[in-house]
């Protein structure tokens, strides 16, 4: 199976996925990085790893629909069977989601449905929660909403700063996300309504 990762920023999850593919922990090919930001650090990570990059500028399209149509065409051309969103700072439209139904996975740095949106770690920290965590889920038409594949709790300790909590969350992300993608590639994730069953 060919995988595409979508990212707009640092790309530490991209790097974790690339390394899991390299070590054959994920039995698939990381065929494409889709990136909407030419200055993103993930760009150089992909180039160094020798992974093809599809850099696409939203501003050169008249609307979101045509922007997404161009991405879909590129994904079909590359025969992509799994899309992993890893810090892609755009919400995919319903047509895109439909085109890859139950084939798009996202990672969110909080325990959904708490702390949705672009600042999950900082929002949880500011709220004063004692436990937060990481969620990997299928993507549907709504933001941070689709069926949950796996979650792992991360305690917020008394001496934690936002930076130390971020580091703890990312450590869990880099282990959990490759694991979830591996299960998907192996055909072991069955979606039943809002439930995802992991088969043997
Ligand atoms: C991660 O915290 C992920 O959960 C969120 O965006 C962040 C991306 O970080 N969706 P990176 O670019 O993978 O380092």
C-alpha cells in the first residue's frame, strides 16, 4: 500500500512514520508528502529521506474545491491507499473526505473530544487538567471528530511546563501514530459506526 503524509509544519510525526516504514514496522511505501507551506521544516526532512514531495500553494487556486481536486488527482496518480494527517493545518472538505472514506487518519495532541482545534496541548495545560493525551482517529467531515482508533493518556505532573508537556505528548505521538498506521495497512481496523474494532 502507498501512504501519503500531509503536513504543514515541523514534521516530527512525518519523521516517525518515515522511520517506521524504513524499519519495515509499517509494511507499506511512504510514497508522498503533501505540504502546503514551502517554509515548513518537514520539507527538508522529506528531501533528506528521499521521499517525493507534492508542494501545493492554496493561494494559487480560486477556491478550496479546486485546491482539493488537484490534491485528489495527485493522490490517485500515486495510487495512495492511506492518508496520514500530521499537523496539516487545513480542514479537508466533504468531497475530499468522501473520496478517501475511512482511509484518512489524523493525530490530535489531546484526548478527544476534549481540546479540539489547533492548540490541543496548550489549551489542556491552560485548563489545568491532570491528564491529557493523544488521539489517533479516522477523519470525517467535522474537525477532530471521526471514529477513534486509539488513545493514550499522558499525566500532567506538578512540575510540568508547557514545553515539558509538549515533549511528553510528542514522545507518545511518535510511538502511537506508526502503530495505528501499521494496523490500518494490515487491514486490522474495522469501522462500525463510531467504533473502531482492532482485529487479530
Ligand atoms: C502534532 O502535535 C499533532 O498531534 C498535531 O500537529 C502536531 C504536528 O507536529 N496534529 P509535527 O509537525 O509532526 O512535529
